[in-house]
């Protein structure tokens, strides 16, 4: 069972209905800002379709009138008209491609922007239950499918319909009996299209499922490449990838076989229609009821008539894919944002004093099988006075990091409340709250920009002098100066060109550059060596004077000088006091301290 999990975690949903009026109306709303572009596209398509009927009609005039009458002047006019229609058709085809592609890309630009803005506002609970691979599929694969719909489907379908209507009208006007003979194969064509649609629907579903599995596998194993190489998993992972890749190949080959069968079948029916035209038209020519020019024109019309039928069959499958993609995209856009500003935000006091109160806080990330909350925090209450350095310690899973997540309002408490300077944080604006707190996490995330950008994060309020000062105060300046381009040095994806300790120093400089009233350190020195840790400690001792700070740490040696230590155990506050007071009490903190220092001594 465990091996199947990666395959099903990113699995795509069923395709659903081939056409959903509600979804289509919502999709078409994205065309409103470009309504005149749509009108232009439809006009170009209509003119392009009209040119389809002119060529055969000119051919009929040449054969039936100009040549028999030996009217060279008239023949020359018809030839020039034919060339003019060809050139006009080329120009209209070019304009159609440019306009429809421009339209599709403009709509997709708007949709991608809307999706990205939505993703930025969604809370962490949403990301806890939705893997990144699935979200990337939404903003890339699904949006690209919709782009194809707008560029090659929703507007260009008018071109196919116009072509069919114009050709049918021209054929009926030229000779209605020969037209009916041509249309005799249409039931067979529609039946073939029906079978093709049913088969390609299943094939498309298989492709979607298998590409989702390949994407999920690649995302997971490229992210964990160090583990794979460390444990020599390259061969086994390559074999598993080969299985998934082969399944994806076979799904594509099945769809290709359906296309390879469908188009020759349509060509066969086209040939049958042409044979009927030659047979019936030939009899008509012999009997004197039909001219040779009409027969030749019908032969040309027949070939042009079945081409848009093929296109419409393909566009049906495109429509089906777009309906499935739009449903997934709109499901994402309709996802409620759990963490939002209150209707009437209360401003936090200026300047920030930095008093933090946790009052009877209960919180659960999820629920147990019986439906009861799986409490991570239970009735947690403590106060951080302005300017205090308060440490939070406890075993792994005690709820330390959850306290920070709640203080930053990445999640909202289930019971109780948290106050900053006497204001419940749920009544304050998110930007106002988070601008007053600097956070340094254990798992440092750096962007692929340069060092300076990663410290200021693009903020125009932080100039180069302030960036340099922040780096200097945390001890990051020496290694930054050694970089080839200094503060302009690109760091690569997630800061891959820096060591773990250097990345944490940059993250620390980032927090200090924003000059927060409250500084939160979540295991900020757990992965640095003693020399870098001493540099950070020297910088923070000076910086934290008069500033509220909340420090989470596993290593008790880093928090011995804290003004107060809060000891967490199974989601509850079990002890509070100074380092000396907690050691004297002989409780959980004393046992943790004894255990850690015994390990250090044995090492």
C-alpha cells in the first residue's frame, strides 16, 4: 500500500461533463476586457470562411464560361480574382492566427495573475492538504489547456461553423441535387466522430492520470535527490520512473492510434463523397443537366467541406479537456481564505510596546478518526512583558513552533485568544500585525535573487546602507564580502550556493533589516557551528536590549540567559521561571538539562 501513495496523491479527478454551461459562462467573462478583439477575431474568421467558397466558384466560371466562349479577357479577370482570393486568404489566415493567439495569451495572463494572487492569500491549512505538485499543475498544465481553448477553440470554432454554412449554401445554390448526393455520407461521418469522441475521452483521461503520476514522482525525487544519492537509490528510482514513463508513453500511443484511425476514416468518407460526385455529376454531364464546371467545383467543395468537420471533432475533445481544467482552476479560485482581516481592523498601538499575552489557547491542526480535535495546544496561558527575552523549550512535538504560527496568524486559535499590546490579534490587520514581528526560522528559505534582495526582500524602504548594517551586526558581512559579487551575488535556488550557517545568517540579517519591535527565533541557531552561533549571540545580545523576543530552542545552553523560560509538555505549559529557578525546582526542565549536558559530557 505504501508504494501506491505517491501515485494517488496527485491523481487527477474524473473529466466530468464535456460541456458545462455554468463553467463556460464563467470562462467567457475573461473575454469581456477584450470584447473588441473578439469581434475582430470573429470578423476575420467570417471573411476567411467566405474566401473558402470563392475559389471553386471561380473555377466553375472559368470552365463553364470563359473557356467555352474563348473570352481571354474574362479568363484573365477570373485568374486575377483567384490569385487575389488566395492572397486575401493568406492575409486573413495570418491575421486570424495573430489575433486569436493574442486573445488567448491575454486571457491566460489575467488568469495566471489571478491564480497567483489567490495562492498568496491562502492560509497554511490549505497548503497542508494540497501538495505543491498539484498546485503547479493548476497554474501550468490546466491554464495552458484553457489557453488552447481560447486560442484555438472558443473563437476559431466560429470559423469552422462559418465555413460549413457557407459551403453548404454554395453547394445548394449551385446544384441542390448534387449537394444532397454529397451529404449522403454525413451519417457515417457523424457516427465515426461519435466513436472517436468516446475513445479519445478515455485516452485523454489516461494521459492526465499518468502525467500527474510522472510529475508527482519527479517533484518528490528531485527535491529529495540528496537522500536518493546518499542511500544509493538511483537505480531503483530510475526503474520506477521508467515504469511511470512507459505507462505515460502507452497512454499517448493509444490516443495517437485513435487519431491515426479517425483521420483516414474521414478521408475515406471524403473519397466516397467525391466518387458519388463524379458518378452522379458525370451522369448529369452526359445527360446535359450538369456542367463540367459544376462537377469540378463540387469536387473542391467536398474536400473543403469535411475539413471543418474534422476540426470540430478535435475541438470537442479540446472543449472537454478545458471543462475539466476550468473546474479545477475555479475550485482553486473559489477556495475560501481562512485567515483574513477583520471587517473593521483595530490599529495596534504606536509605538509597539511588545507585550504578548496567550490566554487559554487551544489549537488543533486536524481531527482524530472519531471526529474529536487532535489538540496540539491545550489551555496555554503565559505573558511576555515588553523588552523581555522569553525562551520556550520542550521535547519535539510539544507545541513550541505552533505557538509562533498562531502569534503570526498563520493559523487561528480554536479557543482562547492572543493579544499584542492589549489588542486581540484576530481584530488587527494582518499586515499591521506581521510588520511588527521579525521571524527567523530553522528551515531558512532564500530566493534565487542576490544577497541584498534576500535581506530587503524588495522593500524600497530598506536601502543599501541598512542592508549592510544589518549584515554587519549579525556577523554576515565577512562571508558576504568574500563572495565574488558581494551583495549582488545570486544565491541560486533556495540559496544553494551558501552553507546552512550562512543561509541562517542571511535570514537573521533579513529580520534585523526590517527592524521589528518583536523578534522571534525558531531554532535559529540549531544548524550553525559554535563560531557562527557566538557571532549571532553577540549581535542579538546588543540588538535585543529593550526589544521583546521569543526564542524557541532544543539546546538549553542557548537560552540560559533568558529573562524567563516557558517549558512545554504535550501541548501544555508545565513550568515557568528562570534557568536557576527551574533547575532548583527539579521538574521537567531540570531533567531535560541533565540529559542534554550528560550527552555533551559523554561526547
